[in-house]
C-alpha cells in the first residue's frame, strides 16, 4: 500500500465515522419530529415568560460558575506550577478525579458538606450562625466550581508548562520578584489559555443537567437542559423539547464561535503532569502564600471525596452487596460503560487518524484539507452542543416503530454515552499522535511506512499511553451518566446512578450514601486500572 492510498483510506474512514456521528445526533431531531408530528413553536417559546426566565438563569449560573472557577484556578495553577514538593504529581492527579467522579455522586457529596445538615452547616450552627441552604443557585455554583475549577487549573498548568525553559532561566538570572514573574511570564501564558478554559467551563455549565436536577430547588433554578427533560419526561411535548433544544444549540454554538474569535481552542489538551524547571528567587512570603492556596484548593476538592467515603462506610454495605437490585444495576452499568467506551474509542481513533492524515497531506491541497479538517473536528465535537436527552428520545421513538421499545433502550443509552465521550477522547489522544507525527512523520514517509505497518510502528505506540486516560474518561462518563438513563430508565433497565436517584427520591439516605460509595469507587478504580494498564503496556513497548 502506498502512502497516498493509506492517507486516502484513513481520511475516508474518518469521515465515515464522523458521518455516523452526524446521522446519529442529527437524525434524532428528524425522528422526533416524524414520530410525533410535532413542530417547534419558536415564537410562542420566546413569548413564554417562564422560558425567558429559564434562559436567563441558564446564562447566569453558567457565567457565575465560569467566573468563580477561573478566579480560583488562576492562583491555584500558579501556586501549583511553582511549588516544589514531592506530592505535586499526586495533587495533579487529584485535580483529575472530579472529572471521573459521577456527577450524581458529586452532588450528594456537596449536600453532605454544604447542605443544611452537612458538615459546614453543623459547624456554623455550633457557633450560633445560620445553617447553609445548598439548594438553588448557591448549591449549583458550589457544585460547578467543584467539578470545573480543577479542570481549569490543569489547563492553566499545561499552559505554564509550555513557556520556554529559557524564559524561566532568564527570569531567575534577573532575580525577578514574584510579582514581576507573574506579570512577565505567568500571566501571559495563563491569559492565552483563558478563552479555551472559559469557553469549555461555560459550555459544560450551560449544558449541566444532573447537578441542576438534584440541586436546582424548583422552577426558579431550572436550566434549558432540565426544561428539555421535563418537556419529554413529564409533559411529553416533543415540539417544546425541540424548540428548547434548538435554543440551547444556538447558545452553545455561539459560545464556540466566540471562543474561536477570541483565539481560544476548546480542544485544548489536558496536562499530564510534566513540570518545567524554574529558577525563582526564594521567598518565604511567597512559599507561605502558595502553601495556603494549595491547602485550600486541595481541601475544597478532596472534602467531597472524604464525605462520600465516610458516609458510605456508615451505610449497611453488606445488605447493599447482597441486594439483587444493586447487583443487577452494577452489572448493567458495567456492561453499558464497557460497550460505550469501546465504541467511543473505535470511532475516535478513526477520526484522529483522519485528522492527522489531513494535517500531513501534500501542501498543494492545503486549503481544501484545512477546511476538511475543521469540518471533521466540528463533527467530533457536535455532541457538546446537542442535548443527549433529545438524541436518546428521538431514536427511542424511532425504534419503537420497528422493535420492542424496552429492548431498544440499552442500545440507545450505549450509543448516546459513546457519542458523549468522543470529544474528550479526541482531545486527549489527538495531541499525542500529532506530536509523534511531527517528530517522526517525515521519516516514516521516507521509509514508505503505510497501512498496518505505520499503525503498528508509529501511530499505536504514540496513542497507546494516552488511550489509557481516554478509555478511563469514557468509562467514567458512561458509568456516571444520568442523562439518557433518566429518560429511559425502567424496572428492566436500572443503572447505579438511576438506582441512586431512586433511593435519594425515596429518602433512603443510608442506601444512597452506600450506593454513592460503590459507584465512586467503581469509577475511580476502573479509571486507575485502565490508565495504569494501558500506559504501562505502552511503556514496555
């Protein structure tokens, strides 16, 4: 196989995978309209005062969550980057864990720490202060900051790691003060990463579902995603759901466009803990401030995990372990998560290989290949702007015409969860393959490596370590998902998050705490095993 044939095959397979994503996501809207005969009434939607309030609250909570996350991430990233202590890598790993923790478990942990009967409220009551009210805007903001501040901090640390080593060395030779170092070296790097971090956090908060569903506290604290769920689950008004979905898509697409205009890259990679060598002038004051900032940051991120562990250990774990409903839910969650993660990896690898083939194409067709590459990247990220609930509902109604609706539900959930994981896998694995091709791509071309030989010698060794983290993310996303399963869950299809939500709704708090511990340990354990196993295998090669 020639290099041109190999490149053409990769591009073709990548676009075929992207076409499947587009058909799956876009076809849901078509089937939802065709199956119900409903049409979105946008003028009536805009005239509805309640919907206007939902839109304003969606934007308000997303803007405030983004502002608080970035405001906390900047000093935390700076302190973490310049701190010199043995546990720095462990702290970076800790900041990765909220992304692996199921959102519902995180919400329950936030209630345990910040709720009216939580740890902090108990402390306030002991000194005569009023208890906290975690339901409503305050609880949503706390939960969003818990999940997104570590993510933003890692992105900023990665930006600081990209500062040339010569700059740090020159700053040390000039004995720059901490303030001058921040102004001349740290802030320019962080400022360049702000559009990407802000757009990613804002988009995650705009499309937030589980946190708002659990912590929203009523109609006054409802986002578009929750309103779509209510329109389908309780009112069964597909026309209203589609209109709300189009409104949400317009909002998120506008965010992506604005981020691009500002120079942000929402596909920014995650830092894996590499550390630049710095030559900062010793400063006791700065060291104390950094230690205080890191202590507060670690305590804020770690306390919900501790809360889940403590409350879970108090539950009757033996009865939960032998409960047939819990065992069925755990098995169902594992099967769905593994199937979704493998499907997401397969689709993502095809897309990533196609992107690299387009990037390394001959210069004579550069403009056309750049356009094709941007289109492929957009298709891979399409799920970020399309509500998964509407996707699941559309296909659920379509399959109802040709098969048993309850038999089709697991396949819809698997496909939806897989589509949700594709953007993250592309962003984690893509940079690793791009770096490898930049270093060895021309040599591989000159040696005539193509087809399976190039995949085995060049591409797979480059992708394999990052695939461990990507596979772990896909597992965690699917294991903790409550979006699709909240719409289609029934007595025959119960996952651990859905069972946890049921136990919380029936005020069986002890069971809910035990299930949260099981689900959290399962997600974090599988993530650690997947990352270590695949990364270690890659190193042995």
